[in-house]
């Protein structure tokens, strides 16, 4: 069986190259061809010896998920639906902004965690994505955006400057594959992104926050969504396994252990003044979905400040993005502003995430893809609704 080169980080590629009797520098060349230049045809890798190209044609592939749909929202947000076999499709979203381009990447087909307000959770779960299926989203997006991974030929800038693991699935529930994919994102011969520009978002798989800190520290976002266990148990059920005290302790460990890699702050971003004093891994970003009448009251904001005062953090408030039969409503702008102001008054950075791409169901929490559900969650729900 030929191997899929998209599955390999640099070390695994070096092992593969050695196994077919080639010198180590060939691994670097291959890494650059596949990721940097987005080439999947060995015949076009012109600086590889003909004999090596023939060997590769037998032993290896660059196997990509195929494209099922490609939609662009009025605000320029673009969403791709990629086929990952057996009736499953995953979604990837590109969000262009003035001074950055963010790719939102999926880590699983569906999600097993069932947060109450999330459309992905509602779809059920099929399986973890492989490394090639995770990194294939980045490969595809670069290709579809008409660029190689290095730069926009006109400006010299990259098209995809930031990656957030905030698509379908819980990245820390697919730990090994996600970490290998992260290594490829950071690899200078592949996508060369800095650790500050790659963010893993987790609903709170505590032991794997610690493993991420040890194995591949990148920027960390934690889906908090509630200031106490009673409410969080209801909104984010994984809280019953790892309650807030344990989650916040892991966040503190993450920040304390993060090596400082210096670097300049991202110009123009919100919270820029604050960031100037620190590198982005000096803090954890707490995501907080704003659900009308559920978690958006001033008392919730004050309770949040009390529980997070030991962890260097900033808050990203996400107005809830509705989907059919969610049972929740988005907090009004006044409620969001009032909540934000309480955090700001306490000297905590708090931004409000702008809704992007909601007309193509590409906003946070709206990614549904095509999930051949193995948990029979949808069936169970329908039975509950009928009962
Ligand atoms: N599973 C990971 C990453 C994917 S979700 C996690 O839960 O962190 C990315 C973010 O979108 C999370 O903060 C998630 O809680 C939030 N989200 C989910 N559903 C949403 C919705 N309907 N509206 C707004 N944000 C939502
Ligand atoms: Fe899964 Fe994240 Fe959605 Fe929760 S919010 S169901 S962890 S994708």
C-alpha cells in the first residue's frame, strides 16, 4: 500500500525517505514540494531525480479529500465542504480581514461532546480525522485561494496568516493527529506559521491541555461559556468530567509553562496595547458564547472575573449563532456591551467576535458538514421531541 505523504511530519518523512534508500535532504525537498508549493504530482517535482520520482510513484501518494461544495458569503468568508469518504463531509472556513487571513480547520467528523448550543454537536459523531485530512484542508484552501503556501505574489504576504482549530470537532479529543498536523503547520519547509498564529480551541479536555503544553505549545483558546459548574454542566457537558476548578488550573499551568518567543504584536488587532507587553502565549483566550437570558447577565460577568483572576487571560465574547431548533437566542447588543464593559472596567481585555459568514452557515458553531452519525444522536433527539 502506498503511503500518503500528507500524513507525515518532517521526522516521519525523513524515516520514509530513509526507508526507500534516499538521502535526508530529499525529505526537505518533498516537504517543500507538497506543502510549500502545493504540488501533488511527483512528475512535476522537477528537481527530484527521475529514479526517485519513479520510486515515489510506487510507494507514495499525495491523497487529498475531494471538494463537494464551495460557497462564498456576502462578506467574503468562504466555506469548503470536503469529502472524507463513507458519506462524511467536513467543513473549512476562510475568513479574510484587512491585515490577516484566518483559516478555521476541522479536527473530527462531527463531535462527540454535545454542547447544548452547537450545531456540530447536534450532528452526532463519526470519527477522528487523519493527519492528511486535517492538513489537507490547509493545502486545499491555499490551492483554492489561488496561491501557494508562501505568499501573495503581488504583496509578498501570505494569504493564510492564522489558523484556528475551531471547525467541526474537539481537537484535543483527536490529540495525536492534531499535534502532528500542528507540527506541519509550524514547519518552515511546509507552512512556516509561528506558534502565536496557530490556535487550538478546546471545550476543556484537561489532561490533553497539559499534553499540548508539553508536546506542542501553540496559542490556546478555551470554551468557557459559564462562570459556575451548575450552568457549565448544562451548556458544556464535558464539565461534569473536568469541572471549572480543574480546567482553570490547567489554563494557569499552560500559561506559566509557555516559552516566550518574543515577536511583535499583531498590528491593528483588538487588544493590541495589551499584547504589546506580552506574547500571545502569555495568556489563554476564554471564549464565551452569549446566550440571551442564560449566561449574559451582569452577575455572570462578575462571577467570571472572580473565577479567572489568577489566570492571565483575555475574553472573546461570541454572540450566539442560531441554527434550527437550537432552543437558544442570541444576546442583544446592549446585553453584550454591558457584559463586555464589566470585564473592561476590571482591566481585563474583552473583545466581541464579529459574526462572519453566517449567510453560508459558516459562522462559529454553525458548521454541520455531512456526518454519518454513529452515536444515533439525531434519532434519539427526534424520539425525545416526539415524546
Ligand atoms: N470543539 C472546540 C472547537 C470548535 S467550536 C471547542 O468547543 O472549543 C469553536 C467555538 O465556537 C467554541 O468556543 C464553541 O463553543 C463556539 N460555538 C459553538 N456553537 C456556537 C454557536 N452556535 N454560536 C456561537 N459560538 C458557538
Ligand atoms: Fe464539540 Fe466544540 Fe461543538 Fe462542543 S462546541 S459540541 S466541543 S465542536
